[in-house]
């Protein structure tokens, strides 16, 4: 495949107190009014995330209709798993409701932070959300002490399937005295999209070399009998790049990173890294929305699959 880069879509201008910087983890949803709502994580001056959105034209994503003036999901109450930030991950429409899976951040004392997955629900097509629970739907397990987050969820034949980022027992790696997390992508199933059990998922991807130390935000689609995963590869030397893999059962994956067809630009907002991709198909077009430098500090943009141009 080959993606043709189009443009940066949106980056905060600094005028909003709760959305001062960053537009990270673009999560697209086609609303009933025909607009494309892209849920995003916005950061304040203290780098605390809240979830808002940018409404765009699905025919021409550079056209912005609206930017949220208030968060659709704010941080959790003090002491909760999401009291230090929330950002979006995956969204599913089910029985006239929207299930929004998100990362909740909590600061650590002996480790930098914890990241676990929460669920928020909307009954008004994404204008407001309420928490399903004050606790995460993916809580820690014996080996996944620091992170169970970064989820992608699809519903197939009444089975809810999830790919998530889980920390591994080694926990962390150091680079230039900075502690960086070690985590891999794993697989779980659910009957209702809410209860995923308290077991560790089946491992899906392995590192290719010692430079890789994490896989960020998987985004899975299913075409025919083939699962296709777009994920972020976190490396010590280059930061993030986007990877790609295929599977017939959702568990055993073949890494085909050389086929992704998109990389950093020579200059500009995505010249240092690209990450956190999400696929959206509209009419005869296939878009990839993604973040660039500094994990979304420079905003989010899009490219279009070459066969659609």
C-alpha cells in the first residue's frame, strides 16, 4: 500500500485553557448528521489530557466545521485511575449508544505513571459522555502492573474483540537516564464490550530487535477473513513509526511493516515521528489519520490511500 500525504488538519492555538496544546490519538466517528467527528486528547498547561473533538467534512477532511469548546470527558475524581488525564482510543456504536474506550492516567511515586483503560458511554451521538465505572475495565494483572490500555475494539459476529497494550514484567527501560515503558500488544474477547475478565491477553506481536521497546495504539480493521492492524512502533533511536500486520485469527500476526507505505516527511509537523494512526473509510476513499512530532504536539493530519487518488 502507499499513502499520499495531504495536510495537517488541526493543532490547538493555545487560546483554550483545557486544550492549550496537542491534539493526540485521532479517533474518527461518522455522526448521524453526516459530519466526521474526530475525538482527540487535548492537554492543558500541566500536560493533563481531556477528551474533545474536531468536526470535519468527510469528503474533504481539511474543512473544519467545529472544535469542541468544552471536554466531552473530563479527568476523573481524585484518587481514581484517570485523575491525571484522559485521551481517546476506540469507539463503537452499539444499541444507539457510543462506547468510547479511553486511557486514564495516574501519577506514580516510584514509577512515572500508570495507564489503564476506561469506558465512557454517550447517548447523544457523541456530544456528552458518562463513565461506565470509576474503575478501569482493564485493571492490572500479575505481570501487567503499569499499563493495560491503548485498545482497539471491534464487534464481529456478536463477539467483542480487543487488542490492547499491556506492560510486560520487566516494566521499564532506560535511555539517557529517562525511564521508558516496555509493553506489547495482546488480545482479549468479551460478550458485552464491558467485562473482559481478569486474565492477561494472548500475546500478538514481538519485538524485532533491542531498539524496539513498545507498540502504541493498535487500530484493527477486518476485511473479509483478514484482520489488518495499524500500530505504532516505539524505538529508542527514532521515537515512533507506524507499522502494519495481518492475521487470520486475530491472535497470530505477521508483521509486514515494510508494506505500510508511509513514513516521516523531510520537514514540517511530521518530520520527526509519525504515530497513533486510525483508519477511516468513506465512500470510495480510505483515510489514515495520524499524529506527527512530539506525540501530537504539532497536531493531527491525514493521508489517503493511493488507489483512491
